[in-house]
């Protein structure tokens, strides 16, 4: 029985530089897209990764009727994911190829297309990383699969058969444990391997949901992402030593080699000092990490760093509180510019 659920309509438009946009074609695919990385155009074809979740209409098993006797044909369908290839034919975006059945009962949490390959992460309890071979767009296949605890919600291609995953570590039962960076060896698509990972316990990262928060600086092989930790001590030098009694927000800087993820350090912005010993209010829409019962003499809100970039050989971090300039090699503070 096919899944009865929500589909996604896809429309194509021409955007010539010397005239207005013009409609060209339409099509549809089963399921829903995760984000912009679930769409990719390659050699004239559009590849789309979606998750199909059965609606209430598919909750009742279909009935087969052999010799007039009604019996259940099979149990109700469950969620699954697929990669679909669309090709324009006149005013239609027609499906020319599809591979389905990825991650039964799970949903896509991360996806990235790279030439004739697609990397798809699904998750419910474990993190299957599927590599889909799209060399023949009319007959895509699953080239390889890797199952590990946790999931990656953002995938960064870093060349030389390596993919970097940012997401959450988790137990075998699917309980998330903290922010995780994973390094995958995809040199052999039929046998992907995770060769390194780094975990910040009880932490999340804005980079999991917003790829603009990710800085991958290829010349130095540096990765910088904002991390908010709700564990006493936050991001310590060894990721385990408590250094404070309230949540921390900072940028975690790591160096990713071909075989390892090495922590370089972290960068934080100064908290707003309280005037009378209590905590200062968080500015409107500032996305602050608030202290938990800070007590007398404590600091106020800790601003979450939203963006990181490299400018003139220096590392620049931006939060609602201000802009900090740090040394790209040592991460030492060079300047702090508070915002009004």
C-alpha cells in the first residue's frame, strides 16, 4: 500500500538577466523537505530528498479480498525517506528515478548532495548515514550505510573523501547527550566509517539548525561553531572540568585533520555585569543564555554568539552584545567592541 501523506509541489522558473521571471514547469514528490540542502540541481536534473509520514488515512491496514473474504493485507505503513530525481519534459517535472525505504520509522535530520552522490542522515534512535549513488539518475541506489548512535543535522563537505557532521550524540535508545562533531571517511561509498568524534556534554549548537552559524576555514582546517552548554562548567579546556555554576555560551574552535578532530579552544563574549549584584535583563530579541539562580555578586546575561568569520587574518565573532576580534592561531583576545 503506498503511503498516504503530504507531498511537496515543485515549480521551475526561468530567471534570465535581461527579462522578468517566467514559469517553466511543475511536478511533485512524496513527503516533505527538511531544508534547502534537500534540493540539488545536477546536469539538468533536480534531486530531492524527502521524508514521507503516513497520515491518519494510512493508519488502517489495507484489506485484500481473496475469494470474497476480507483479511488485513499488511500492517500500516510507517515513515520513510527517499531521494527522487525530476527531469523537465515540456511543462512537467517528471519523476525519472527514485530510491525509497531509507530509515523506516525515522525522519531525515541532515542531507547534502555532492555531484553524483547524496549523503542522507535519518534518526529516531540511531543515526543511519546513507550514501545514495546518483550516477544513473534513472536508477539511483543506496551505495552504503553506517549506523551509529546520535545524528548529524548539518553535513559539511571538507574534501578528500571526508564529510563532517554536526548534531547530537545519543544513547542506543535515542536519548540525546550533547553536541557532537563527527568525521566520516566516505572514500569508499559502499563502506562509510566514522573515524573521529568530539562531544560537548549537555550542549546544543545554533549550527544544528542554522548553517550560517558554521565557519569552516579551509586554509587552517578550522571549524568554529557557537555552543551553548547547560552543564556546570560549560566548555572547559578538557570538556569535563566544571568552571562555573550556570550555562555558558561560546564558540567552540576545533581543527579537523584527515583522521582527527582536535579542540583548539573557545571564545566567549563578556557577560553584562549587574548593577546591584543581581542578574541584568536580557535585551529584547538578544537570544541570551540566562544564569540559573546566579545569586549575589554574579554576572548577568551571557550573550549567544551568532556568527563567526575570518577577516584580515583574524577571527571575528558577533553577538547581540558586541563584536570580538581574536587571534586566528592562539584565539587570544585582540579587541572588544560593545554594541549600543
